[in-house]
C-alpha cells in the first residue's frame, strides 16, 4: 500500500463547477500537507500548504485537512478552463519526523470544459 | 528570470550511454532536489543536497550520481543508461532542509532507446 493515495482520474467538470480533489494517507506522522498544480509538460507549482488540521483559503482554492481520518482535500470554486491540470498532493512530517522528503500522491488529472 | 532552470529540456539517447542533466537556481535557496516522474505521473525523490551536503539519498541505482559544485547548482549524471531510466527528471529547491515549499524546474524529458 502506498503511503499516499490519490485517484488519478481523469475528472471532467463544466466551467463554474466546484471541484473536490482528495488524498488519503497512512502515516500519522505527516503534519505538513501541500497541493501542487502541474500543467502538461511543465514542472509542479506549489499552490498552498497547510500545517496540521484545519482549512486554508487562497482565492478560489481551499485546502482542508482532517488528520483524524487521514484525509486531505483541495476545493476549487468557480472552476475555469485554465484550472485544467494535474493536481498533486504531497506531505511530510515535522520536527524529528521531518526527513525533508515530500511524499507525493499520484496526481489527479482535472479537465474543466468551457 | 527563471527561478529553477534545467538543461537540457529534452534528451534522447541510446542504451549504454552516459549523460548529465544540469540544474541551477537563483532563489538563494539552501537545498536542492532531484525527482523522477514516471509515465503515470508518480513523482519520487531521488536525492537532496543542503549547502552542498547530501542529505537524502533514496534507493536508486548507483548508476545515478548527483553532484553539487555550490548551493546554486545540482547536476545529475547517469551512467550506462537503461530503457527503464526513461522518465521526466525534475530539479527543485527550497529555502531550508525541511522542504515545505519546494520550487520545481521545468523538467528534463529523458528517452532511452
């Protein structure tokens, strides 16, 4: 079993829809949770990261962490065709549990249709 | 100004050859990384250097050898290339060794024939 599981999709939604992207993980030592966006043939780009449980909002993007369920989510409101990309979750520990190594999910490919 | 740059962008070569990929960052970061992304988009860390010191060395064949001449540069040399080495290789950097915010380069698409 992989440490981080992410449904690869593809996920296709109409423009303006609310998108929910999710990851589950098995390592309870993970404390920092990141979301990266990767356009086709480009490098991953950090969207946001959160520490421990709770929500974080940045424009149309909201990251949510539920440590009790070992489940993280990224919500995209009012989705646009320019949001079409692969979204990768990543995570790592903190303090003595931080090896400096990010563990990535496989990525979910999102297509937003005009 | 490109923050993290890699050369070359594309690399097509034959089995058994030796090749190098170069990475440079102009962000003033202390830590640099090499990742491999396979055809299923799975991104896996290979190596990490902090101020020229190797701090992460994952289980990769010893045909792969990283070198960091200074903290702004990290190169990856691959000996005796194999078909299974075909992938996209990404360089990344972060301010410190904890790696919470990593900035990725554009990638080098390696095809071994």
